[in-house]
C-alpha cells in the first residue's frame, strides 16, 4: 500500500460506514462500497471520517472496517480518520491501521482548542504520539470542530511538521486560505497537498485556487472526478457545467442533521450499500424527503443528458 505524500492528488472519497438495519456492521457492503467508489473513478478513499460515523464505532470495529477496506482496495491508498478526544486513542488506532497498510491518518482538532498556541501545541503532541514516519492529514473543518485555524497558524504547523503532508480544507468561507497556502509555496514554503471537503460544494472554485482535488463523500464520485479532470485541463467552463447539474442535490445534502441520511439513501439507491441504515443516534429520511431527493435525481439526470 502506497503512502500519501505532499504530491497526492485526485479524489479521495470519504466513505460511509455500512450498517445493517439492526445497527451491526454490514461487512458484505464494505466490498460493494469500495468497488463502487473505485469504479466511479476515485483515486483513493478516506474511512472513519465524521460522515463515516466513526464516533459510533468501538476501537475494534474501527480496526475491522479498516482491515476490510484495505483488503478490498488492493494497491489504492486508504486514509483512516483517527480523531479522538485523547491522544492515547489516536496513537493506538494509528499504530493498528498503519500496521494493516493504511496510506496515512487524518486528525481533526478537538473542539476545546481556542488559541493559536493551543492549536500549534496540539498538533505537536499528535506528531509526537503517532511518530514522524506516519503521513498525516490535518482536517481543517471549523464548522464542525469550532476550531478556527488561521492561515498563519496553519503555515506554522506545516513548517514545524513535515509529516503533515496534506490539508483537508473545509473552512467556509475559506477559499482565501487555499490562495494563502499556494502563495506561501511560491515564495519558498514547502508544498502540501490540499484536498477539499464540504460535500464538494465549492469544488470548481477550490480547483481554480490551486487545490489538488477533493476529499469528500458526495454520493456521485464521478462528478468530483470529472470536475477535477476538466479543471486540471483548464476547461473551467466545462467543469462548471458538470458541477451545476449536481448542485441542487448537493445543496439538499447540506442540511444539518439530515445530510448523512440523504447520502446513504442515494448510495443505497445506486447499489453501493445494501441499506441506508445509520447507527443510532441518526435521522432517517421521511417519505416527503425521499420524494424530494428522487425529484432532484430525476432533474439531475435530465441535465446531464442535455450536456452529452
């Protein structure tokens, strides 16, 4: 299994965690899901992220999901989310998944951090815990973590820790942060890979700002693949046209507390997982919401057909 580096690019889909209706792990669907993502053009996967319901898993289940995913992914890179309230849990899970063949780990800051000094010290402690030989993705997602990492602070962390090879950019608004990182690189600071989240809702702009790709779980990975491919070719209008066809469903998926239910419903409809079940607590789509999602998908398909 190859490790992620500062030159990693493309689409690393944030994978859901499949569950049966009774809340148990759906191990059979892991294989289907992995095949689905790679068949749609993904360059890699990220598992046990926030939308992967990682906090609902036991440590043993997290390791089991990692083992199953890696086994099915062949030589494709798989990043594992290891965020936890305590460093001991991060260190234990990191060792386990890296021993299994993970390409790196992703760590988001805990919501208790408030000052720049606290954020800098936290990532110093993370690197001390996991070791400098483990490639790390720094997840910058203040809408979820409530931790605001300025460009200056982020650059300080990156300068201090070369093993942080990637930033998962999910600040909102945060396009300027991508520009700041790329301008710093042009002035001699080290390069870092930037993959972007937020369900891909700003992907065209992020690519034009210098992002290397997407790391998010929108249930149509082929959209992200096409937008990245066309953007890299300088075909920004074509990339925008593809993006626009999917935008209504992406907007609908942004509803707090309901987004994962939408995502899992669509993935189940597309055959990637057996059921849209979430582990409790988790909201399910009501009948009206299902009709709304189905209507959005119908309109999306018509728009895509018109682009052919």
